[in-house]
């Protein structure tokens, strides 16, 4: 027998270690009278051996014995017992405070000096056995708890974070303070290829702080997949958390939407600044502009910061555990050290952005225990590049619908005035299509078509924004702020959306008509590919119509450009 | 105790003083400071002048206090946060629904 944990403890066995036979007999008599069984050792070596062989539930230990004394034997047994509790009572004729102190220091649990009345030792034995039993119960409960936490942890990471996308470019790091982290990192694609990235930090850490993580992840994924914009996803998450979480538990969160055209829309509610770095230089920071989610019954006006991200840029999201990480001297890591790590060329050449910060952080805190969860997400500007391309236009012939079976439905919606600022008809249309016709990759394409056409109708038809504003990066930002402002004060205008779906033998045909209340525009040049460059369409505008033309079977403008009708045909793979 | 509470003679105001580290460790004593106050219209003044650090669970405690104050039609005012604590309050935008006074 080499290890102590092989045998379970023998509940009625008491080991008596004493070199004097007379003492052994006296103690045996007492132990037997208590209804217990005695085993004997006559020196320290034997005591250790007998402990391993018989696993008694209590040991009565003499101090002075030949070969090895009781103090050393106790030290060894306590070491072997590790996490098990084996009560040891020293029974000795020896006197002096040093002896008692040594015995207790070695791991002894009690001390009794000869001569003594039997009742006194009996009392100590009963009391210590009771404590040992409680200890055993606590150890068992703790084990059960530990097992449950581990199972829950696996479930948690499996259900919540394993579905994240875009991880070939996006770098995520999470370092929980306990098994469970209050930090949640989520990514998901919208049907048009835009990427939504969320970093959340629930109050506190450990099991309770993760209660909200499941509804959070579900809401985020489901709504992003249906094509809802970040504003609506955030509002819905807030409503859900407000309803579910007890007061005092809430979620600090930041959301970044990286759009296919390189636009980043960033919102921060209670997290440290989200930062944009270009060639190691900080070029933008987005500070918290809203209380964390789950506190207010509904979200206030959500202000997004919009910037144009280059493929080589990086967006960095962090939780406060990064900046507040402490070292042994009580100093915090702080922003200055983080910047130093990111901008230091020595680090930059050697490590990725996340690793630069982590290496510096590690160096700073050394062995000092971590108090809060640490989370970092690095989103390179090239995360939504062409890799997520649109599904190729189907080869199905529109006219091969020779089947007699008619299977067509129509759906429409007209928005007037304020409702244009409030309701997203694209998401509704898409959800109709998905509900009625099932899941499929072709809806990604339909989403793109609907979005482009609807945004054109709203921006240019109703809000009368000039597309050419977007020609320069500055104009690009102005375009969006102007758009926000006009939407806010909008009280006129209308856009109607009509969708018709027809089932074909091996797929379907989607007809879309969008009509706005505007004056229309000169659409001819935009449809004519050859003229594109002649009329000087910049890289930042005019690509919408081009994209739609590429995806659809047909695109027709009428009513001076205020009405557009397109047909898209898909085949079931 | 990391939190002390002093009730004014007219019982209309409760001054709650928090210690240097305003975090989860103060949870119990912070709650004790107000939970038995049931005078309608009570003003709860949370004095943060000693606090050098405050974490998100402290923000949660303030929300719980606010809920209690609201139920009494009372009010919560946060007093004298230092710059570090004020930063945390402003990141969380608590100024949007709790009064903060320098």
C-alpha cells in the first residue's frame, strides 16, 4: 500500500500507539467500553504502517517512543492523510509547554496529560469523532458541488461560446477568476455577411453571474441570424435581462458590427473604451454612452459610433478586469501600460495585439491572484472580407415553371412617417420567408437585396441624402450622422415593401417591389455597367445597385426611379 | 464593519459611509445599513469620500438601495466620489438615474 487514499476509513477502529504494554491495555479497555475496536503500535514507524494498513478513524498517540517518536509519526500520518481528516490525540506523561506546542504544530488535534480521569479522554474522543464526521460530510458535499460545477461549465462553454464564428481572424481571450467567468464573448453573422461581435461582463463572477448568459446568447444569435441591426438586438437583450435578472445583477456590454463594406458601428454600455488601432496607433475610442443592460426597463437612445475600418486596422474590446488587474504592490495595470504594450514596436513585431497585452499583463501581475475576469477581443479589419461571399445566382430558368401546381403567397407592408425610424421591414420580410419556406443559404442573398433596396428607398427617396456624400471618408461619417439626425425628426414620407414568393419545381422565385414617396432619380447610368467609371462613381457609393443587379435575374426601375422591382430565383441544393 | 450608517434625529436622512474598498465584501453590511429603514420619503446619502475602489457588485448594491428607496418614495444621493470611483460611475452612466454630488 503506497498511498493513503486507497482504503476508506474504518469507522470503529482506534489506533493506540504506545511502547508500554500496560498503557496499551488500559487504553484498550476504555476504547472497548466505548463500543470501539483497538489496534496497536509500539513505536512511530509502526504507527504510520498501521495507519496505512487499517485506516483507523482516530489515533491515540504517545510522545516518547523508541525508533520514532509520536510527534514525527503524527507529522508523517497527517501528510499521508492529505485532505482526509484523521484526528490524533496525544496521550503523554511528558510535561512542559514546548512539548504540547510541538505536538500540536506537528498536526495533533488534542493533548491530554497523564494521569487523567477516563471520562475526560472519553469526552475528547467522542467530540473529535463528531468533528471528523462533519468534516467528512463537508468534503462529500464539496465534491458533489465541484462535479456539478464542472458539468455546468462544459455545458456553458458548449452551448454558448462554441457557436462563435469568424475565429480564423478574430482573436478572443478569456481568463476567468473562478471556474465560471462572468464575461461572455459572442460573434454571429447577419444574413448579408455583416459580423456582430459582443463582449459582455455580468456583475460579479462565478456561477450566479452566468445565469443571464444563456438568454443573452440565444437572443443575440437568433436576432442576428434574422438580420436585425445591433440596435434592435441590444434593445431586446435589455428587455430580456431586465425581466429575468434580479436587481443588482446586470450586464456591462459593448457591441461592434463590422459590415461587409468595412464600416464599423460601435456601441458601448458600461465597458471600458472600445478602441481602434491603426498601425499600432490609437485612432479612435468609443466610451460608454449608456448604463449597462438589465437596469432600465427600456434602453435610451442608442448612440453608435461609425467609422471606416481599413483591413489592417484592429478594433480592441476589453473587460475592466484587464485595466484593474493588480500586482502585489496594489498597483493596477491601467491604460498606460496597455498602450505601451500595443505601441511598443518590439512587442508588435513579435506578438499579436492580444498577446502583446497579455504578455505585458502577465509580467506586471506576476503571481498575484486574479480578482476579476479578464477578457480581450481583437477584431482585425479584414474579418469580414470576401471570404464570406454571396451565394452565386442560381442557374434555374425562370420560365421552367411549367408545373401546373400553383404555390404563391404575397406579403406586404407600408411604413409612413415615424414608423420608418422604428420598424425594420427587412427583418420582418425575411422572417416571413424563413417561416414559410424553411431555412436556406439563399435567404442571405435575399437579405442583401432587400437591405440594399430598402436603404436606397429610405436614404435617398425619403431622407433625400446625397449618395455622393460618401465619396470621402469624412463625408462618409457625415452621411451617417446626417442620416441619424433626419431619421430622428422624420414625420413625412413612406416606403412600401411587397414580397411575393412562388415555389418552383426545384426551388423558388422571389419577387420584390419597393416604392418610396420620393421624387426618384436618374437610374439609367447606374444600371449600365460600362458607364460606371465615366460618371465617376467613387469606391464608397453606388455599389448597392450594382450588387443587386449582380444577384437578381432582373432589376427594373419605374416611376422615375421611385419604384423598383426585382426578381430573384433560387434552387434548392 | 466596512459600512456605517447614521440616521438623523428627525429620521428623514440616513447617511451611509462606505470604506476604502467598496466591493462584494461590503454586501452584507451595506444591506444592513438600510433594510430596516421604512420611514416614507427617507433620503439615503451614500458617502463615498473614503472609497478608493468600487466594483460592479457595488453598483449592484446601489441599485438595490435605490429599489428600496423608491419603494419608500425616497431618494438616493451619492456623495463625494473620488476620481477613480467617479470614473466607474460615469462608465456605467449611473448619473442618468441616480444623483451624484461632489
